[in-house]
C-alpha cells in the first residue's frame, strides 16, 4: 500500500548544491555487498498504470512455475535494476516542487521498484554544453538553471532511502543512464528507467523498459517494447533515426519539415523500414535513388543536417562512469516511510514560515 504521508504542496527549491560524480550512499547504509541481486519475485506490469496491488503468493507461484508452455516450468525472470531520472520529478509543471518530488518518489518506492535496486541519476554541471556546441538551439529556450538535477535536500532523501546518487559533471543524466544501462545488461539484469523523457525510447528492448510518471492519473505507468511497436508501427532501433527527421521541439532540435515541407513522418517511416538506419539510408541515397524525387533530393542535399541531428539526439554510451556492484543489491527499504514522512513535515513547516515571512503575520497566534 502507499505509505501514509502528510499532505504535500508545491514550493520553489533552493539552488542546487554541487553533488560530485559517481557517489553512492554511505557504506553503513547499505546491506552487505552482493555481486548479483536475487531475481525479482514481482512480474513486470505489462500495460498501463501501476495500481500498487500485489499478487497473492499462490498467484505469483502459479505465474512463475506454471507459466511455461506444454507444462514446462517457465524460466525465472532476470533481476531488475531501476534507474531514476531525478530532475523531471522535481517539477510541478514548469516550477520546482519538493512536494512533487516527495509524491512521485513515494509512489515509485511503494508501487514500482519495491525492493529492487534503484540508482538515482542527476544532470551534471555543464551537461548541455556538448550538444549546444553542436546545435546552439539545443534547450536554449529553457530557463537558466533548469535541468540541473535537484537541490541538496533531494539528494539527502535519496541517500537516506539507501539509493546511490550519481552525477557526472559535463554530462546530462540521459547519457549517464544510457552508459550504466549497457553495463547492467552485461551483468545479466533487466533495466527499468523511471523518467518521462522520450529520449530514452531509443534504449527500449526486450530487457529495457520505461516507467513514466503520468500526472493526469497520478501514477507511474510502464512502457515496453510492445507498447512502442503499437504506438509507432516500427522497431525502437529506428526511433533515433526517425526523430532526426521529425526533430524535437521540446529540446530545440528542428526537424526537416521546415526545409522540405512535404517530407513527413509517413515518408520517413517508409524509408527507414526499408533501409534500417539513417546512416544506411543516407549512404544508399548518395549512390542511387531510394524514393520519390523530393525525398531523394532532401536526403542528398540535407545529409549533413540530418547527421548533426543524429549526433545531438543520440544518447552517449561512453560516459566515464563505472557501475558499482553494491548498486545491484536488494535495496533496504526500512527507512522509506520515516525519511519521506520527516521530509514532508519539514517541507510543510518551511512553507508555513515562508508564508509568515511574506505576509508579516505569525499565523500561530491567530
């Protein structure tokens, strides 16, 4: 069940206190180091919103041991490792909100990750500069300071809940998650990325899922390979190439439509289904005709433009960060309720003090 917490509200958080690279919680807060985590006993939700209801033991037993074909027991599922993209859950709309952070984190622990390992990742200082050098419009419209992760209070709460916190200067959280995801997969685990960021869709596979906070329903919702194929009618391997054509308005990455208005999604999907990736398509178009005249001309004339979009939008897998085996251990959840409850109480008290300061009224005397 959802942890019983005091009511939460919105507030503007203090400026981010520097949190340096690849740091984990204090060793004394961790359970003994294990080189592999026990396979999760929870089945990954296959669709839509997470309700928080757990299967009774008998049902879990049936699903795990009788779920195979022809009465052959199903193989135990791989253990899961969660990566939590911290920055997006620290906002309510466009405003920073400690209340939003506390709510999404409590739902994440209670209904999503349970006791599976969780690694929190923050944007590093100057993380956008690499892409802004390639494309000056990249996130240029965003308010200065936005996208810098979270303040020190958020970091403290995560560590007190036995969640290691990683921040690499010069890199966005997306690139750090992509790099660590590759390392986790090599160790035989599945990965679930907690974030509303569509950039992570390029990582989706049989062993990589997303779980997104959905404000409209107040829950986290799993998004899998099956959901992606149903939504986009193509494989996630083509996702990045497709976005190079379509652009990303939210991140300030223009698509090709403003150069070639007739070159839309339908044309891009058709060409990518046949040629696989953007690079294969551009290389083929350079030596022979691959489509109608307007599409052929666009691919030849704007090849460098599309390649630059690809470099900007692709997640890096070579960030200088190394997975710590302790991060794969079953998370100790004993502090969750008390830490989050105390955080909310302090947060509410801070709200009252701010209100008194603004109005010049000591409400306790009313």
